[in-house]
C-alpha cells in the first residue's frame, strides 16, 4: 500500500480507503462479510476507514468500532461526519455548536474511541453562521476530541475561500480536507474547487469514484441491467440517471484502454483519480473481499502518458473558464 499526506497536514492515509456508506449490516451473514472486508483491508495496508453518524442510523459507527478495536489505535484513521438528523428534535441536525458537540460525543460512544481523526461537515448548513461551525470544530481540535476537520461537496469554492478567511481572522485550527464526489464522469471539482484546495493545502478524499458502479463496466449499452446490480434496487436511482448512451459509450472505449494495460475498468478509474497529486485517498466501497482486492490493485497501476491522453479525449472534459475580450 502507498500512503499520502492529507493536504499539508502531517497525517498519512492509504491511497485506497474503505467507506461505510453502502455497507450492508442487515443479518449475520452481511455483517460477517463486512467484517471480512474491513479486516482484509487492514491486513493489506489500508489505514483509513470512512464513516458517518447517519450511516445505518449509527449502527455503521458501532460496527466499525467493534471491528477495529482489535488493532492498535495508532495504526488506523477513522472519519465521521455531522449534519443529518440524529433524532426528531429541532436541534438534532445541522451544524450548530449544540448539534456538533452533542454529535461528536455520540459518534465517539458509537465508535468506542477517545478521539476521531477526521471529522467532516456532511453538508453545508445555510441556517448556521459559518463562524459558529468553524469555531466549534476548532474548539473540538483543542479539546482533542477530533484531530482534523473537513467539509463536504456542498462547500463550493466561494464557501471554502470564505472559510479560509474566517479561519485566518480568528486564528483557528486549519480546514484540512474536503470530501466531494469525483470520478471520470463527474469532474465538477476541477472547475474551481480543486484549485482552491491546492492553493490552501486542503486534501481531497473523494467518494463515489466508480460513479455508482457505472465505471465498473458491468452496465452495457443495449443490454439488460445485471441481476442484483445497484441499478435494479437503489432507492434514489442515482445510478440509473448515469446510464445514458453517451456515458455507456465512453465506458466501452475506456474498457479497451484498461484491457491494453492488462487491467479492468474499475482499477483504471481508481488509478486515474490517483494521478491527481491533490488527492489524498480514494474512498471505495466493497460488498465482498474480491471487490476490495480489485480496488487495491489501483495503487500499483501506472497509467502511461499516452493512455492518459486517450482517456482525456474519450471523456471530453473542458474546465470552465470565462474569457473577456
């Protein structure tokens, strides 16, 4: 496994990390498989495990904490998040000082830990002053309950710049990391967010690197949806909206490049993200050990410059720039 610093901080995380968003915990067999994935990941050098208070209503944190307690605390990095409702009360949501402090304590209890390494704002809260949120997070660093803090994809470049100004004004602990969606198909952070992160030394730990499964190559144009795939049962149908003829054609062309490199589409998609120096770790999901092992292969794939040029041509991405005159 290879490791990278989270932004300009001294914290090092594995290039491939394991997330808990889609982890199935219903039933003993599902929990057994999920535990096997986490333990194999740890054995293979993964040291970063991403979670959130909202995942499975807190059960994901409890599960992750139970599994990782068998290993030295210094050997792994855990993240969690706050924003979504954790109860019916009017203050049991958002990014107010009250909710963040109460939620950190709740997550620490769920995880069975004394501190959380990375703590994210799961979304942006339009009803709470940014100063209140940032000062609270900085206070939690001072108290040792969290070590670093970050934000999510809803924090635009303008919001990140405003946050940096507030941090500078009050001499707060720095904003260390951002967790946006990012993959070959969805590259919105390249327009301006990535540049802001590079300028301020903010690390990027993207989620959905395989575009909900589109970039695995299992969905084919003109063919039925694979039985049991996410597109057949996902409640919010995010993947279904991505299954356009244009996207499926791009994936078909990308698969040819993957084959020429002696690998598969998933590995190529993950390795492509890792070509970006500002990426600290790619958050992946795995419903079985074989998927995890495949994901881990991305750290060893070196994509030649000629292949990168071909990939860019296929993707057809153009960074937005406004020119006057």
